[in-house]
């Protein structure tokens, strides 16, 4: 016998979990099922992320989402406390530091001006001002930096656990199963066929499926321009603690790094693999680590060698043509809601996205934040969001 639910969310990572939490928090009382095939999240995007939280975007719509989310994360561990326990997201507001050389100044400065106009707490630093704050950095090729002092990074698993457990405590059902297919039925309903639990019918189906979006949507006859792009990350031990917390450092080389949230002598680093076709590949490339990541870290942290590798891993971004998310109801399928294509910024924007999708589902519109720029139709009309992700 088919089950029914008022809302079914496919994907229980941080985006799906935030949507579930916000729907319940905002008053949805009907049955809400989150279908997640792997509740250990062993290959999910969220636990493999760097956990960065920043306001430094170029598009005003993205800045608005980021500011909402940052304020939410500032109170996260207190807000998500419940009978289940207390999350350990540990948001460190140690800042975000965008380093740039002279060739990048024409791109960086307009972003900086837009951020300032929107009230983002950013400062333009000379190399010496950077070194005054963070003396371990090597800046021989750097001519400036933008520093966001309110930004920072958190523990991704702690943030995911907080959303999941609090949503469950509010009455959301987490179903460990795999969705085989979904098909529209009469009256703007969807039938969701699962592998082990049978069919679930619902008037509201939400895709929060990250890099796996096309695998699920294409067989249903729905084309969504979301591709999996591999990224490498690693966890290393410093020869000795720095004595202070570095910010998240965004380097012109495309290698980004930050300290561990829980210890003082470990470093995380990541880079996007841009020179291979999109697709799933969970192999960690030791050659790329030695040939690209290590030299850049040695240049930026010359006094912190040798770095001892503890572990490395590969995950995926879910990337759209303009590298920004697709949010809201599908234009041709009003019972289907989309929250995909975050291009590496799902955790960063999850609180805002949860609020936006909650309002879109319950009210038919998003009132707190502007959802229209993120519509699927923009790829047809050419109204792209001009804010390539970093």
C-alpha cells in the first residue's frame, strides 16, 4: 500500500535537512519525509566540505542569502539544542581572506565595492596589513587582500547533525532508502518509487540531490543543468601550532586552506579539479596533492614545513552553467521544487535556502529573501547570475 506525505524531500544532506527544519519551524504540520540513501553520509557533499561561511559575493542576491545564513550560524549551536543533545558546529569567526595579485584587482575591487554598499564587514588590506595580523603567511606575489572579519568556518558534520536531529525532533521522518524514480500523477501529485519502502505519493516533491541531480531527474524527463565536478581535499598536521587561528585563505592559485575547527596544529586544504570532464570520481589523487597543493601551501606558509599528510579525500560540487543554485518551483511542474546546483556553497547558504523553500512551499512565494534570480528559466532567457563561485 502506498504511503502519503504532505512533503517529500529527496536528499538528506544539509540542504534537504535545512528545508525540513524550516518547514516544521515555520508551522507545517503534515507528514514530512526526507529520503536519504546513506545516513552515514559517507559520500555526501556536506561532510567533505571545508565548512566555509562568508558574505563575500559579487551579486547582491547572493550577498543577501549569505548575510542571512551567517547570522543564523552565529546562533546555530544554541538554536538547535534539544532533547537529542547539542550540535558541535563550532562556528569560528576567524575571517575570510581573499588574496589577490595585480592581474586580479579589476575583478576583486568591484566585488569589494558592492559588498561595502550592502553593509558587509570587509576591509581592503595591503600585504603589510595582512602580515601584521597573520605573520606566518608568505605574500611575495600578492599585492592586496580583502578581509571579512565576521566570516569564518565551522565543522560541517556538526552543522549537518544539528539540522538533521532538530528536524527529526520537530517531527520530520528520515527514511533510509534509495529513490528509484519519481513520476507525476493526476492532480499535480508525484509518486516516488523507493527501493525498499514502496511508493510514496505527495503533492510537494523537493529535489535536494546535489551532484546526483541529473541521475534522478533525467529518467523522469526533467532536464536540469547540474553537473558533478570533482574537488580534492586533505587534512595535514603542522610542525607546531601557530598560536592563533588563521582565517579561511582563498589563494589565487585555486588552493584554499584553513585551520581545523577542533585543534590548533592541523590544517585543511582543498582545490577544484578543473582539467577533467564532469562526472563522478571519488579517487584521491596523490600526484595532484604533491604537484599542486603542497607547493602552494609551502609558498603561503613558508615557516610551517614540513606539513604531514594525515588523510585525503575527493568529493563533488554540483555545478550549474553560471555556478549558482537553482531554487524554487519547476516552471512546468508546479509540484516539483528544486534546491540544487550550489557549486560548492550549499553549506554556506543552507539556512537561507531552507527559509526560502519553506516559504515557497507553504505560501507560494518567498517573502524573507528574493528567490526569483535563482529560477530555472534563467538558463533559457539568459538572465544569468554573474557571480562565479570560488
